[in-house]
């Protein structure tokens, strides 16, 4: 049976799976990510799986890798990685030296978008915007059935779209990036400001101290109807909605797929995002935009990476 | 010789040309645009040119049409047109009923981008962002050698990317659209505000009254080193630069091509735009982005429309 190995390099773990042409996972491996040796970690999980391949009677027809950063789509070389050092930045060549099959390396949000496009919530559509909301905001865009990669693999950085030129500084170097409002980091920032004004918020009770606040604490407080937490998530969600309106004006997608840990904050965050986007669509007399949660969950990356090299 | 007719429907005139496969214009026609009968006007300029075709010994292999609005890329039907009524919104079918050749109808900024991509300043590149700055801000994006059209032909509306959520209202229904700062309309708005504060500006001397101010008066005053005019153009240009940084973060293009009347305001406008984009690229440690003026000028539309149907 024809299969491929899909690898998803995350901040804490490097996950991999043998995936068939229907997007089914046949075997898995996961190892902790070594922040100073990303490429070695990729090779290690591939070795884990190739050793399992004979027992499964499958042929490994390729390897797809998704990782955070800019990847040159032609060479498979990592040109910029924000959090992780690749001991060999030419990831595609390093993998090919280990296993002689076609190798495709791409941005992690791109491969997750490809997974949802091929086998997830966006299956059967051709114009798909996927937005990943975790610590930061990532994105992947399927345009007329192909991934938007840009000239050097540095496209689809929706999190660094500036929507408030005088807004708070972003580690990327700009000010007022979408990520500074709509991500986990943005929610944390807004919440620290908010509990300074109102220390009675149960956000503080969950977090202990202001500096320990995470988006999770805010979501927990919001579930208990804490008004400060709900206001923070409303601001974050509304700003996400503005970002999604920009996505609609630029891409005119059939669906916007949302994924990432912050989506679990649920309605106090997603409601204002949807409402804002709907209001903006309506004001422009645009058709309503479908918004869905991703259906492959944490497997979108490994499935998408494998699908990308099989396609 | 194989040629096509390219049609460019503007607010005042409907232009058309017979264009060969090398992008050369062999014959032209132009008629005033009837705001209540856009489709009839298109047919009329096509008739003008088909009558000239025998003398030129050319074969008309297709008709391409560019017009302002949303065009369904598959059917060639206009679904939204801001300034003009199409007596028959199914423009492609109406043209085909008159001349039995392949017909392609697209957004005007898209066809102009296609012209610059095939025969203009972006020739030989595959990732091109074209931004048209006139009364409004339009855009066309070539992504991996294809035009970004979106699911319903409503993509590439860069002018309505919100970059200041609490900013001035835009006729589109949103607030703080890029167009409200960086376009002719935006420059006019900023200038009216500015001369209220400082009526000694020579903008007023050129325009007569505040309500008659256009971007041209501001550009004239700026050329005479009027500080109020230069501040207005600096604000408009810087905001354009922020919009272009967003284009870079989303598309990672090889070149950004600028066109449209406001580009003629020159360095007092373009300098701050380029400087802002360069500063933002540098802050993000991105490579510098090439910015060029369009090279086909007012012919980009007719050449691009013809090329689109020939390609």
C-alpha cells in the first residue's frame, strides 16, 4: 500500500505518522523536540516509523515535514525559524540522505491547512483560509487548489498583519500586529492590563499572580462569567473578526477554518469574532463567510505533511 | 496573425485594443462610458475593432474584458459593480453572442496586474502584487503564475483591508480601510482636515475652496514645498507603506508594482511609502521588497485583458 510519513515539528514534541492516501494514520511516533537539533529530531522519528513499515506491509512513498518558520518551497531549506535551531537547515536534503524518497518541507500552518483541505473540514473546497490561534497567530491559504507559499516561503504570516499601527510592539519588530490582540499572547497581555484595573477578577484567582496569567486562565474565568475575562476575550475575538474580514477582502475564501489551543476558549472568544466578521460582511454587502473549526485536530499537521508529498 | 481584443471599462471611457501575442497594440478604439449601459459600451468598442480586423489581416482569437467590480471567474457574470450599471450583467455571454470567440471577463485591477506580469515591469516573475492607487485603492495578485480571484471573484480588495479599526468610515461600509488614507479620496480627506487647521497652505490657493480639494492640488502644493501638503502626503504614503508590509507578510511577492494617478504625486508620497515598508521589512529581518512603477501605463488594462484570454 502506498503511504507517506508526515512529520510535524512542534515547540515541545516532534510528531510523525505513516499516513495512507486516504489520510488514515497507520502508525505513529513522537519524541521531545531538542531546541538545538531540530533536524536530528526529524530524522529520529522517521527512523522510528521506517522500522515499523515492514510489519505494516506498506511502502513509504515520500516524507512531508511541517515546521514553524520560513521554508524555501523549492529547496526545502529553512531560512528562518523563530524558536528552534535546525542543526542542518537544509532539512529536505538531510532527510533524503537518510531515506531515498521524495521529500517536501513546508511551514507548519501550511501543512495543517493542506490536511484540512484534503481530508478535514474543508474537503472538496478550493479556496480555503486556515487560521491557527495559539501562542501566536499562524495561517495557511489554499488558493485555487494550491498552497500560497510566496517567492521565498515567507507568505501567509497573517499574525503579523498590522491592524493598529500605533498598537503594542510585537516580538517580530512591528507594532499592532493581529497576533498582539487575537492570540494567546495577546489575551495574556490584555488580561494583565485588565486585572491591574480590576484585581477582583477571578482571572487572578486562577493564575495566582498577574505575571503568571495565560489565555487558559482567562478562558476558565470567562466560563465562570467573570466580566473582566469576558471583556478581554471579547476584545481579542473582535480583533480576530477584523483580521478575518481582511482575509475575506483579500482571499474571498469558501471557508475560514480555525484551529489552535485558543479556539478552546469557546464562545466568549469565538462569538465576538463571528459577530464582528458577520457585521463587517453585512456592511459591505458581501455574502456571509462560513467559519468552521478544524476537524483533524492535532493530526492536521502529520496528515497534511504526508498528503502534500503524496499529491 | 493571432490576436485578441482587450477591453478596459473605466469610469469615463471604455477603451479597447487589438493586441498580439507579444503584447503589442495593433489598433485602438475608445468611447465614453455610459454609466447606465456598460455592456452595450463594451459591445460597441468591440464592433469598432472587428471592423478594422480585415484591413490588419489579423484573426481575433478571443476577447478579454476588465471592469471595476466583482466578476464570477467561471461565468463571466458581474455580481457587484460600484459605479456603473451593466444593462446585461452576464457580460461574457453578451459578448459571445456578438462575436463567437472565447471571452474572459475579470476585475480591472486583475487584468492590469496580468498585463504587467506578462509584458510589463513584472515580466518573468511568478509572485507579483500590483496596487492601483487612484480615487480608491485596487489590487491584483499573481500567485505562482496565476491570478488570485477567490471563490466568487471578490478577492484582492486590498483597499478595504482595515488597518485602523476606529478610523474614518469608508463608503464600503467599514471603518479605517487602507483606501481612506492612501488613495486620492484619502489624501483629499486628510487635506481638508489639514487646511482647516492651517488655511495658509497653498493647497487652498490651488483648489479655491476646501471642498474642491483633490489629490492633484495637494501634489501641486507639495511640489512647491508646502509643508501642510507634504505632511498630508507623508501620512498617506506611510499608511500605504503599512499596507504594503501587510502585502509582504501575506504574499511574500518578488515585486510590488504601483500604478494609478496618485503615483504621479511622486516622492512626497512614494518616498514615505518606500521608507515605511523598508523600515518594517528591516524590523522583521525580512529581505528588502522590490517596488516598481508599472511600465505599461494606461495600456496595462487592454493588454492584460487580451493576454488573459490568449494565455
